[in-house]
């Protein structure tokens, strides 16, 4: 018997006090990062986009399918978990101010001839505030694909185009669930473009490249250990930040990435302290396109992509499986947009006279994390092996 399919394209777009996330997003983040970092030299993805999309589809999963999704994503097995995820997304969207723009949009497209349960649709709307629409996957799969891609492009301010590749939607598709996140933030402490300069960057392959670095000497969050140093750059409003984790020279990025875990990350966050730092960071722009089917199957939830899948909570029938899951991510880090100079000037002046200046020169491969500081939730994570690639 042919199985009908659920498509879960996932899209994220990004710019460029320590808390505890109320739900387990970060544990899954580092599980997935370890897998993807083995395949990608330059990488960016968003766990806060991938996780809620699968949490939405988990509303309709049962039995072993639900158990495997829960264990892979570290979802808590309680009835309140979807609501907690929805509240977290609502909380993150509230971070916006005059200098930080963050939007998160959940959408579900349903084949107009396919009956889904009222309970499933009600949970999508109440827990995830999902926008639900109908389309014609059966009679016009290509038109439906183009319509979804166009909507995603609008949700991401035109940065993500053609998310769903040709052939990804066919007449067996019954649902498409998407999560789109857009973030743009101005630095709390600005980087003066006039101080940017060309420096050498040293990728792991030993072939050095010349690249543009931005520079600042100021008070930043800083932590160092025997194996790495970490720098935190706040966005305006001090609610979100970019964390750069720089392995010591001589340590390969791939080896370091395999050892990086949620405990190491939490230890960094707990021990960050303001220090006067002389900073040199490469300007960079990355985009990553992923099909997550193979990776998530290897991580333990292969049943959800197989004919043994049980998504009977969606329609009352066991005729659905996930055919694939797509994710696109974009991040740009530069000196631009750092216009909130008055507030940062006050911070810069505090205590800087009495401490020696540390240096933080990110001239070799590193890991970066864009996080919400209040909940300690990771929005983006990736690595930079070569800014010229």
C-alpha cells in the first residue's frame, strides 16, 4: 500500500544573565550539531526552528513513532510540553525592540480533500499559534509547492527562496508544516567600520586566506579554559547575544565539535564575566540547505519516515509518514547596523581603566551560537571553517 506523506520543510533566517530554557531544546541542539558538523565545514542551522516543527507533527504521533520522536528531540513526555513550546516561541518573539527584530511563524498546509481531526487542528492553533490553510497537493502539487515557497520567502523578508526543491511535493503529500524565524539585531557595542582591516585566517587545511576582520576594544563577556576561549557579543537590549567559542590553535574544529556538549555550553554561560577585550572577528555570511531525513533517522527516529509510522492522531488513520524534512538557514555577521552608540558608550567606560586588556583573535575555525539570554535557548548554532568559502 502506498503511504501518504507529511512534508516538514523548515526555514530559518538570521542576522548578520544566564537563564534556563523551560524545555529541552539545547540537548537536541548539540546532538544534531555533532552529526552535521562532520559533514559541513561552514555550517548554520536553527534548533528553535527545527524543534517546534517536529513538536507540531508529534501532536499526531502515537506509539513507537511518538517515543522515537520524543527521545530524539528530548521532548518531555507530558501533556503540557507542546503548550510550553508555544509559550517559549511567544516569549522569544517578545524580545524585539527598536534595534532588534525577531519574528517566528508556524504554518500548516493541508490537502483540501484530506480530513484531519479537530483535536489536532485545535492543538496547532492553541499551542503553536499555527496558521492553517488548505491547498491542492493532489490535483496541483507543483502549484502548491510554488505557493508555499512564495509564502516562506515573504515570511523571511525575501532571504529564503525556493525552500522546497522541485519534486519534493507530489500527489501523495497531505500536509506541509513549516516554521520560519527571522532575526536582525544591532550590536549593543558597535564595531566601527573604519577600524576593520584585512587579516589572515587559518583554516584547518593549512591554506591561509586573507579576509576582512572587524575590530573593537571594549568590555565583553569572556571565559577561557585550557582548551578554548569564549566571547559574548550582546545585541542591543542585552536579551540576545552571539557567543563565539574559539578552540586553541592546534585543535581541529571537527575534534572540538565532537566533544562540545550541553554541559560544556552551560559551563561557559555560567562563567562568562565582563573583561576588557581587544577583539578581532571575521565578517562572515553563511547559508546552509539540509535534508534532515537521513540525519534524524540515524539519530533514532527512522520509524517516523517509514511505512511503520503511526501518525493516527492527525486523521484517525495510520496512512501517514514523514517523507522528508528540509531546513535552510542564513546568518550574516558584520559591523553594520550598530547604531545604538549612546547606551554602549556607558558600558564601555565602566571599569575599563583598571584591568589589563585581553585579546580575542578569531583567526582560525570556531563555533558560534546565537542565544536568548533570559531562557538560555539557542536560536542559531554553526561553525566557520573558512570565511572565504
